């Protein structure tokens, strides 16, 4: 998908979609139409993970894309931390946390 600005009809679906939901309710049908296998929705200070199974989205506690990283916990914590120390510092801390988790 390098260089692409829009999904075209014959393009494969993205592996993961991330939606920051501030003002509206997530419309799962839009993601279902292009068969995105994994969807993350961040709303109300919480990250929900949904997996596509049998043409419907099922809520999950883990991400198959990142099975050893508790993304549902560390992403909201990183966002909260960014309010305290700024985005750059919070992202550096996230990078360090993920590196430490990857060592095991």
C-alpha cells in the first residue's frame, strides 16, 4: 500500500484499523465491507479490540497482531501519560515498555 492514498476496489484490506471515536458511534459495517480482520476503537479513555469472525466483530482482550503486548492497557495509559508529560515523552516511554516486553 506504499504510495496509496485511498483504498481501491481490488486492494487487500488493511491488517488493522484504529479508530479514535470522539463524537460518534463506530459503524462496524464500514469495516466489515472491506473485511478488516482487526479493529481497535479508542473511546471514553478505553481501547476496545474487535476481531472479525464469521462476518461479525467480536470483542477480544488481546490483539492477535501483538499477542504478547497488553495493548488494551498500555495504549490508554500512554494517552493519559501524554497529558502529563507531552506526546514525545509518552511515546518514548511506550517504546521502552514495548522493548522490555519483547525481551521476554
